[in-house]
C-alpha cells in the first residue's frame, strides 16, 4: 500500500470521526460491562440474568419491564447520576477513539516524513509523547465507571426495584487505572 493511499485513508477516517456529532443520539449504541449496560439514543438500558430489562431516562425515570417505578426525589437524582455516568462512558470513549486516530495519523505523517529525509528525532519524540492524550481520555472512562458504581451502590441501598441491577459494575476505579497502567 502506498504511503499516499495510507495517509489519505487515515485522513478520511479522521474526518469521519471528527465531523461526527458526539451527542448521545448521533451514534448507534454503546455497550458497557459486557452488554449489561447499553447506552442508545437517550436511554440507558440495564440487562441482567433472571431480571426484566430496566431503562433509565435522562430525567431519572426508571422503568422495569416497561412499567414506571415510583421514586423519591433523591432516588431520581441518583438515577440521573447513573444515566450521566453511563453516557459519559460513551462520550469519553469517542474522545479516546478520536485521540487514537489523531495519534495514528500524526505517526504515519512522521514516518513518511522521516522516510523522505525529515527529522527522525521529531518522529521519535512524537511517538513517545503522542499516546498521553489517549491514556488521559481512557482514564476518564475509569472515573465514569467509578461514578456508575457509586450511583449503583446507592440505588441498590435505597431503591428495592434496582437491587437486581446492583452488581453490574463490580470493579472500582483503582482497578481500572491499574489495567491502564499495565
């Protein structure tokens, strides 16, 4: 594959990612926790074995098996936190992907430049520093997962209808960060 073709392909991919609106409703669906949480359009859907599907709306409404669940204002606030943290995983995942595409495009550009007699030191410097943005964005996902876990634990303690969904996120942020450090 020619360097010009590869560079063109990467640039087109970057433009497709960069021009896409990152609002929740503009993408298909985002799957979290091996499919137990799905973010699609303006809904967060929870699925666990031996329990009906639960849906959390942006306003904190909870529906279990298509039936609205009565909630107090504090429970509704926790449901909103859960929703916001789940949608943040999506947004930060998109940002991580965009950073990865940008790093890949810059790396290809540097490699081509070096091959054509450009500054090889600059290419090496970029290769060492470039992944930092990707890692920083990935760390935001760890924080989002910790926020889901916090809301999940509080909801399980306060809202009986939520108890079947209380173990979806089990790892903590420290475990996620450790995985990213490896």
